[in-house]
C-alpha cells in the first residue's frame, strides 16, 4: 500500500501503515452488502447446492434434473448438463479437468468433463448422496449419503469406490482442510464427525451444544475454525483441531448453507426465511455486521473469493400439495419459470 512520496521515519511509517491497514479492514468489513443483480434461469423443479468453479467465471447450480452453468461476469447461460434424477452437490478436482455431481435420485456420483460439460462416468454410492467434496491430498471424491447414513470415498483417478464409511446419523454438508481431514455435520445427532482421508476412518465426534439440525458447513483453514448453521437462528463456531465450541452467534431463520471469506474474515449464512447474515469472524463474540433481506427460499449459496460475491438461488412459491402419511409436511410448489440467481456484493 502506498503511503505517499514523502519520507516518514521508521516508527512513524509503522504507525501510519498500521492505521491505514486498520482503516482499510474496517471499511471492507463494514461496507454494506446489497443485491447487485438478479439473473433469471427459468425452467421448473427444485434446487439444492451451487458452487463457483475455481479459477474461472463459472457458476454451477444443481436444478432438479439439470446442472446449470452460468457466466458470473454476465449472468448468461453457458450450457447445462441434463438427465439427472435429483441433483444435490457439485465438486471440482484440483487439476481443472473434471467435475463431480451427486445424483441423489440415482444413488450415484456423475463425473463430467469441465471443458465440454460432457458426462464421462457414473459411480454408484450409498442411498441418496447429498453433500460432496474433492479431498486434495488423497485425490478422492467424498459423497455423503443422506438416507444411507454413510460416506462413499471414490478414487478420482480410477473412478472406483475405495471405501464406504458408516456414520452415526444423517450427514449434511462436508468440508475439508486440505491436509487430509474431512468434516461433516450430522443433522439428526447435532454433531460434527472428523474423518481421516488417509485411513478412511472417523477420528473424532464432537457434539454441537446449542445447535439443532446442523446443515451448511464452512471452514477457515488457516484459523482452524468450522462454521455450522443450525435451526433456531444459530451458527456454531467450532475449533477444527480440538472440537471446542468457540461461539454461538445469531443468524436468520431457516439456514441451509454457509461460507467463509478469508480475505475479510467474514462468515455468511443464507437463510430460507429471506435473509443473508454477514458475521464478523474477527471479533470474539462474532457479531452480525448486517442482515440483508434477500428472498424467501434463498437458503443455499456459493461464495466467490475472486470477486467477493455471494450467489443465492430461489424461485416463487405456490401452495403446497396435500399432505400424505409419507410426506406430512410437503414443500410448497415452485412457480414454473421463476427460478433465479441473486448476486450479492458490497455496494460501492
């Protein structure tokens, strides 16, 4: 950072630089966020997770039977991969060649070529694969099976299953620290499980006191923190080395995803009640810097560290179908053609 053309004694330079850096950080963290754009996708059906492809300007969105691909500089469609039975998660390898999608309706992970969006392989998993990640140290793909209560570990090179790890309950979203540790929320047990990618075994179980039904999970790899969003308007922060509870800040209603911005030390929670909570993770009490109104149903998201934008998806809702014994609390119907992306960023 430039301090001007004039000379400052060394002590003065240190003080001036510190003041400028502090002012810059304060401005970045306190600058209000807003909705910068709305991109219409249309179509029909529900949705789940979305992911920003590293090193590109592409956003991948799971949308019923389609994996939508958008240009994040324009919001325009770049194509779609079709023929799925019920998409949930998306992950990318570290070589920039292949992507992976969990098809919960087909009980498989589909491998696709990131260059031409062509499907190249399908690998069977446990029942209803949901959360998905690529573990870089072992070059493995991890599918967390909701109904199967297990994790399927796939060798990315051989495209074959190398392990099926039983879990104590229903897994939700996972995270990896990049050095071989994998973490996953267990929704119906209010726990986090830590797994070792080298041995494909669980190494710790940590209760999440004060957190009910943890879903979305994000990680601060350098600060060794995990951020889980919970029912009851709570986010729990956990030490990823010890499992110690660090904080339990307030968030909005109905969260399903979270993200961490390492550059500005912020944690985000996307809330289905219609808000995005931005948490200052640099403070011991983790205060909310802002609660941004978004739209009902915008409960999943992706964060792009390249531009600092958060992408959320939702649609308009009609009346729910009639309740049945198998589905006593059905989701509302989605109005066809209303599916869209909300782009959130700092307002200049």
